[in-house]
C-alpha cells in the first residue's frame, strides 16, 4: 500500500504553475542556451601579414567549441588576419552570430560591387548551420553547391567567400597517376560517388559495402549482368577504393596542389571533414621550405598564448603547435590544455550573455 499523502493545513496555500508559464520558462531557457551556443570567445594572438617582426601587432581571433557556424567563423578569422575587418571595442571578450554576420555584411556592402552580392548576403543566415557544398575530386577549388531548399540553390555561400576575397579550397583530390582517376573524374563529386556506390552495392546484393569493400570485379562478376551493369559495378568499386583510401578527405596530391596554388603569405579557408579552418602559407626562410599552417581555434586553447598555429605537413593528421612567430610550442600545462582554468566567462554576468552589440 502506498503511504498516505501528508495532510494539508486548511490555511496553507497550494501553488500550481500554469502550463503557459511553464512553457514560457522552458522557451526562455532554450533561447538562452541557443544564445550561448551562438556566442564565441576571442583569443589574442600576435600577427604580421607581411612576416616582418616590425609589423607584428596583437589581434583577436574567434574560437569555437563545436563545428556549428564554422563557415562564418573561418571566413571572419581570415578577414581579421588580412586586416579587412576588426573586432571592436578592444575590451570585447566574445562575439555573437549577429555581430559577426553584421560585420561581414558591412564589409561586403562597403567594399564589393557585384551581381552576386545579393546572393552572398542572402546566404549569411545559412552559415549558422555550416557550409552546404560538395567537393569536386579533380580541383582543389572545385565545389558544387548543395541546394538547401527550392528557394535556395546554395550558390550564395560560394559567392560569399568569392566576394570576400578568401579562397575556399579542399584537398580531397584524386591523383591522375592512380587507376581510380578516370572513374573519379567521370563521377565528379562526393554525392555522385555515394550514389554510384549504392547502385553497385544493390547490383552485387550488398557485397560492395562493409566487410566486402575490398573485393574485386572478378570476384563479384555475375554472368547475367548487362554491359552497363558491369560498368556500374566497376565504377562503384573504384569509387569505394578511393573514398576508403582518402578517409581523411585529404590526399597528398591535394595537399601538394594547395601548397602550390597559394602564394607566400596568402591565406585561404580549407574545407575538410565538414569543417572549415584558416590555412596560411609561410614563405621559405633561412634556407628552409615554405610550409602550410592551420589556425588553432579550439576554444579549450584560448588561454594558451603560445598555441597559435599547427603544422599541416601530411594527410594523417600528425601536427605540431607553433606560436605567433612560428616557433615550436606546446601548451603551458603540458598534456593539459590551458594554463589557466577554462571557465565560462559569461557566468560573471547576470544576463548570461557577455556580447555587447
């Protein structure tokens, strides 16, 4: 038997929260959570676009915790490093999505004139959820826009980078010397490759995807296939082999292509693993070789002043941190990221939102 409910005094008031009030409180919490998710902390670094120490000055870049609006953050960081935009006032510790989108819109309206300007500006809201593009396997600057809706064909996002003067690149490029080149050149892009693999897998009764991914055409051959069906399976095997061999979404051919295409001191944005990051080509100095670096924007490292860039020398992800002078560095806390406590600075403010528009 359940215990009896405690008696209620006749003089006690029973408070019941109305459903509408409860829903309003939940909505408020959701809005506050969304505001925090669209607010990013700043990090001060030392930077010289010319590479000369005398030109070095402190600037503030945008850090992030998750992918989210990485396209807008990467674009803004590139423009900050180029000196095209600046985050003000100097005391600002964080920025919001609205602040950054307004900053980019003002820059484009002030400095650019093009028939694509309207499309680029209309694409700004879509940067909340990342960049909807499909890399082409034959060009480091090749992308096919993905339509977001019947009213948005996705071309505005590519125009956004083009008008901002920031090259958008990727290194998921097939090497012409490999057997897969002719097939991947014909297929063209990632979405098409997935469709070809799915078609081939269906024809082989599910033997192409998964544990059977390394099988050959001879092992799968079906005498009842037509010439066209056999060709589909052959292309599917080649596509599957290329995608498995370039699971990092970067090939050495693509990496060399990026390095060759960028001029010394040039900045660009790299699309890789559905994430965008700023890359920089440092010229050869003191008899060394030119090198590629990616900007470190991990929010957990925002209190590590010596961690500014990381090397980009292979496709496996091996990297080393360097400081603003491109000297080898590491976190001051050793294996522990952050020499000071990483805490939410917004907790100091009653409204829970630090950004001041």
